[in-house]
């Protein structure tokens, strides 16, 4: 199993049902640190995106709406998109985020 597919703890569900990491060290530490909060935050992110309707939301917009950091929300968006079945899909629209770059908009399925 690749490290990306590993969950934060060896006996936990695998990504995207639990936070994953690409490398050990700080990435693995971050996955472990968020594990207890990830499922609640993932559900909050989904609710915010669902509430946005067909217009959808970027991960940054969801973070702002929830009063969370983008560093906590962006991985939850990825988990929702990679869930089986996927819970969110791209709208096809891109909007600028705080960095000024275009970000993918997501809507609930």
C-alpha cells in the first residue's frame, strides 16, 4: 500500500475515509493531528458546499464560510471528491482564490 493510501493510523480506514499523507514526517504528523476532527470537518465542508447549490464553492470559499483554515479544508474537499461514491463533483467553473489563482468550484451530488 502506498503512503498516500495509508491512513493516519495503521488500523484506521484508508484514505479518503481518513486523512492520508504522501510522505512521513510532518505530513504524517498532520494527518494524525487532524484524525479526530476530520470526519466532523468533512461533514461541515460537505454541508457548506451543498448549501451553495449549483453555484458551488471553492475550497477557499468553504474555509471562509466555516471559519476554518484552507489548510484544514482543502484536504477534506479532496476526500469528498475521492470518496466512493464521490460526494462532490466539479461544477466546471473556476473562481479566483486569495492567491489570485483560479480554483475549481465543487457542488454536492
